[in-house]
DNA sequence: GTTTTATATTATACCTGTATAATATAAAGC
DNA sequence: GCTTTATATTATACAGGTATAATATAAAAC
C-alpha cells in the first residue's frame, strides 16, 4: 500500500497538518493516487504509533486547533528504504468502463454514449487537470528543497496521465467507428 | 461496483459454477477487472439473496458436489438496465508505481530500475497475455450465442489494454532517457 | 445581512478486496 | 509409486477505501 509513503514523501518536504496533506494530495498525487481526508487522518495516527511521524498540537485562536505532523528519523529512513527498493508492484486492474464495453453487444447505442463520454472525459483530463498541475509544479518547484530537480519527476507522472488519456481517446474513436458501422447496417 | 455485473454477464451466456466463473474471469475480464474466487463465491451468495441468480446443487461422484448458478429473469432485467444506462463511472486512481516515480529524485538509480521493469512488464502484457486472449476470443466466439458479434466487444477491451501498454512503454523510455542524462552529468 | 467557502479534526460504520486454511478425490505427469 | 494439477466450495479475518455526520468559526462572496 502506497498511501503512507505518499504522506512520508510530502512530510519530508514540510511539516503539515492532515488538512494540508489532503490538499497537497489533491494538487499533486491525485492523478495516480486518490486518498480521502478520512483515510489520511487515520493513516497519520497509525504512522505515529509506528514512530514514522510525530505530532504536536497547535492552539489557534478562532479556528479549530490543529495537529502538525513531522517526519521522524525512522520515517526518513523508511522512505529512503522504500524508494531504494525500485520495486514494481503488481496492481490489480479495476476499470469498470471496460466491463460495460465487454458486454456491450446487446446495447450498442448505450455503448456509443459511454465511449463518447469516455473520450470527452479524457479530453477534459488533458486540458483542465493538466493545466492546473503544470501550475502546481511551478509553484511547488520554487517552494521546496531541490525543487527544480524534484519537479522533473512530478512532471513525469503527469506525462503518463496525458499519454494514457491520449491513447484512450484514440481507442474510443476507433471503437465508435466500428460500432457506428455495425449499427448502420 | 462492477463485479456482480461481470457475473451476471457471464451467467447470461451459460449456467456456471463459482469455479467456472473464476476461470472465465481469468480468461477474459481479468485484463480490466481482477476478482479472486473467494470474492466471486461471496458475491454469488449475495446475488442469490437478491434474486438475481438461482442455484441448484449437483451431486457428483468422486468429485466434490457443485452448485450450479443460473441467471433469473430479474437478473437479466438488471443486466439490461445496467447496460442500457451507458454510464461512465468515475474510477479512483491507484497506481503505486507513479508514487515511487513522484518521489524518485532522491533515488535515480532505483527509479531507472523501476522504469525498466515497468517497460518489461508492459512488453510481456502485449506479447503473452494478448496472444492468450486472442485465442480465448476465438474459442469463445464459437461457443456462445451470437458469439461473432459479442467477440468484437471483447476484442475492443483487449485493444485498450494493448494501447495503454504501448503508451506506457513509450513513456518509460522517455523517462529513462531523461534520468540517464541527468545521472551522467 | 445571509450564505458559502475555508479551516481543521474526530468518529463510526460499511463495503470491497485480499489472504489463507480446511476438505476431498480423480487424473495426469514424472 | 509419488507428486502435482484440476476440480469445487466453505469459512474466517483483516486491510484498505468510501461515506457521512458532527463540531466550530472566520473570512469572503453575494
């Protein structure tokens, strides 16, 4: 499971609250790993029990108090160990759109609508999401330690999302053509 | 969740046992949806409670008895309803390889190894897995009702897996080049 | 003025996915 | 002859992901 390493990684840049981490996730890692705030808070507690992070409570005026998390020495070592592994994990596929396509022969019109929606969504991903991320990368690279170097790796993850979206668009177009020909008969 | 629809879809072709369904999943849907047998047996029970499938016990000699599942009228209607929706579900991304790449700046050599393994795995997917599936498609299209038409949709799902694998290979190559240039400095 | 948004966390329950062990026997491979 | 593979299901526990509600206030938007 990668969530704790995502949190350790972000905490290695800056001390953060659960709330900060939730937003940082949304701005950066979200393209390839989604985590809800409830999951992040739960994981931070677990990691504190394991000594990977420590926290202190900060009393605020007017706003709810916050709990600021820091990565510990053990946490940094664990992050470095995980990174150093260079291991490719097997990921079980879960892509429910293809379940619909697989059984789509009995509902060609609905499948066409699905494929068009899919194409559309991929176009949105490329346009909106990636523009947003490009911007995040810029602000990020100036804010953190060794940001220029690190941001190149961030950009690589973005690049795969874009390439996948492009491949999916081409695929959807080819399916749409096939089904339309079939329906026309 | 798509698992019950995968099971309903397969049961709409043929009555099957949990064991049959597990193998059919591995041969076909597995490219985009992985399900373990323990999950399939559990889901079948749930679906029977909901009246989507029915089952009868078949007493066998020498082998353990088996429970043969059939899709009910309600099950067929539910499958048709789901197919007719033509709805694109949002899928939360979980791709842990990219988590390692994201934080990879501190371990460029390990990241190179990771990317090479990734490229390799994609090549294997294209070669081995897809040859296997092409074969499955052929045998499948002759066995089931309206198989020639249905198998086209199966092939579409395979096509996306191949396109994604190709895009990922190209991506990995471009990342490898970038990092090697960096390391050489 | 009132509503919405942002800040910040805790609690809880459920659903899905994973892992594994137990059971039993025939057929195929070595 | 012995081991592995295939057949077939049940039981159980845990880990991870989702969903949502409760709480509280300042600042911004309308």
